[in-house]
């Protein structure tokens, strides 16, 4: 793998900086370049994950994020209840439909983000982190409706 990745970097350097007049690589080198680059990035993501969270394993980190997500979701549900209070049925219906659509978006967005590490051990962490970020944003959006002042749109 190291030899192939090294060769890939050499070819890349030549193509980007030397403006070659002749072919720099053989077509049969492309597939191994891509395969070994994928393996290299996968290994690198695992190594970086270990370096960034040395005292905790990935499962503990993801569990901590999951707990945070559950707390944020509870706040969201409370805000939704507050937003429905004193409103007519149509308004409440729009809010419910908005939340259903947002949850579908959340699932798809988390899957999209985690797919960058497809098959890697860090994919679960990326998925959970994206979910926490999205929940935090949604909480802020809903709080705005509660805290807004006359004239805010």
C-alpha cells in the first residue's frame, strides 16, 4: 500500500507541477491507486480518531454524543409543545409536518455525512456528530419562534 500511495503522490506531483509532454502513468495503475488511496484514508481516519480521543474508545465517545442528542431532543419536544399551546389546529399541523420532514432530512443528512467514511470505524462517530449538530441547530430555530419579539420575521 505504501509503495502504491507513494507512486500516486509522485504521479500527482508530476501532473500538477511539471506539465509533462508524455504519459506519466499506465492505465492499469489507476485502479490500484484508487484502492490503496481509499485504504490509506481509512487507516488514517482510524489513526486520527485514536489520537483525538486517546483516553476514551470510540464507543464511549458515540455513547456520550447519543446521550447529548437525547437531551436536545427532549428540549425540542418541549419547545414544540410550547409552540402549539394557544395556537389553532392548522398552525399545530404545520409545525408537526415541519418536524416530521425535518426528522427525515436529519436521517438522510447524517447518512450522507457518514458515507464519507463508509466502512470505517469513524463513520458512526461522524453520523452521531452530524446528528448532534443538526439537533442543536433545530433547537435554536425553534427557540427563535418562542423568543422572537414583535416585528421579527
